[in-house]
């Protein structure tokens, strides 16, 4: 082992991006057992392993509350010698870390990654976190970022911020799908965590109904590719097996960057049925490959995917698998200008790079803190 830390998904890329404007970054994070693949954490980032909270739901929150002093002892040495503390919200550990930073009088940077608008998934803790961010946003010492997009700011002193895991290099080396027609079977893809808030439990119903309709109409077939992992994987595998659809579904698990974009590039349409979202990185991962997206109307989906004739996909109301089936039925049986659509997807995503994301964070911090960062 060379002492390098690795992680998966967009997390290591974004942490490396956040670290760029600063001389050094300490990253307190629960550590899991080593898995194949992964992306290296920058050598500007010193990883400080911390214990994972026990339990789930309310029991986990109770555990964090009861052991808060233990976490404070772990955080304190690095908080004290840092000029600012960054926390990703919402979350129980990040929230108590924010309180510790405030007690120590530190500058803070908080980034809210879930839906800023109220949804059926909004909890009391989400609402409290938003209230706290609005209060802190009124002071110049604190940088409050909200993942999403809007014509007006989220609140006084708060800033919208897009989310991405696309580096300039990825954009330059990823050759997009320019196909003028769909494959048969049509390849549908989901990208992300297999967890309840992502709406992935709708997929067995969606694929089953779509397959029935296609068989009744023109003999086309559909297959579903799930990229990512999470607590619902076993349940999904069992449900697809019960319905006799195991051969129509491919579980890819976690993929490294090269395999990720190589796999997405072979798809036709991306489906992201999230119940709540801020600015999904998966939208851009698909679009940079020229793959249009069907998404729930959550967070910044309307801005990213669009609703006009120059759209880059299609929107449905959250929690409505039937609407996704109806839409797919039309898309798979009626003529579409796939070449122009894929080109619009690629053009939009190529302008949302990690380098621009990092520069945006740096500019906001310099404006709020009235200091020049390295």
C-alpha cells in the first residue's frame, strides 16, 4: 500500500476540486472496507478516518447525538488549525461538524446537495438545515451553497451551484453516441445509488409494463442497465427474478471512470426517477455521452433537461412510474430526431466541468471572505 486513499462515484473528484483553491484540506470521513477500482484522493487532501455512526434512521441520529463529544475530540485538532470548515449537507455528522465549527468561530462553507424545494422526502432535519443556512447566509463569514439552479438566489446570501463529476479531460476524451436510431433491444440505463430516495424500486414495474406493451405492438424489446450499488440491490434482483425478467436486466455495480463512460456510451436513453434531487451528476454523465435523460421533475431537472423544443430529455412528475412507461412507449414507437437531441445533450454537459465548478466555489469564497485564495 502506498498510503493513497480511494473512493468511488463523484465524491473523490469533487473533493479534489474543492481542495484546489486551498493549500491543504483535511477530510474527515467514515472509512469502509477496500473495494476494487476507485479514484484516488488528491495528495492535497489528508484523509482522517472516523467511525461510522451505528444504526439507521432515528437510531443513527440518536447515536450521533449521544456520541457528539467523541466526534468533537476527533474534529477539534484539525478544525483548530484550519482557516475554514466545509460540510456537505444534509446529514447528521456534517450538521454537528457545522455546529462545532461555529462554536470555534471558524469560517464555514456548506453545500446543500438535496432538493432545496420542499418534496415528499423533506424531513424536519432538512427543514432545520435550510433554516440554519439562511441564518448563516446573512453573515459574510459563511459561504452557503445550494446545489441546483434558479433565476433568483435560494435566499439572501445563498448561492446556486451546479454539480458535476466531469473533468475537462473526460469531456475531451469521451466520444458521444451520435446514433440516428435506437437499438433493438433498446438499452435503458440508470446511473446512481440503489437507494429508496432514487426511486429505483419503480424499475421492475416500469420494465415489466414496457415489455408487455412493446410485445403487443411492434415486437421491439427493452433491457435495463443499472450502474451503481446500494442497499436495495438484493431487493431489486429478487423482484426482477420473481417477474421472470432477470435476463432483461444488467447490474453493473460500481464502475471506474473509463468503464463508466464506455458503458453509458452504449446506451440509448437514461432514466433517473428520483423522488428528490438537487442537481444530479448522473444527468450530465449521460448527456456528455449524447444520451438523453428521462427524469423526475425535481431540483434543477427543468433547467438541465429543458422543456422547450430544444430539450435534452423529458420530465415526469416524481413517483409516477406509469408516466415513464407512457413516455417510453411513445419514444420507442414514434420517430424522433435523435441526432439533434444527442448533440444538444453533449453541448450542454461539456460546459459543466469540474474545473468550472471549482472556480465558481473559489470566486464565491473570495467574495464572501474578502481574501484571495491560492
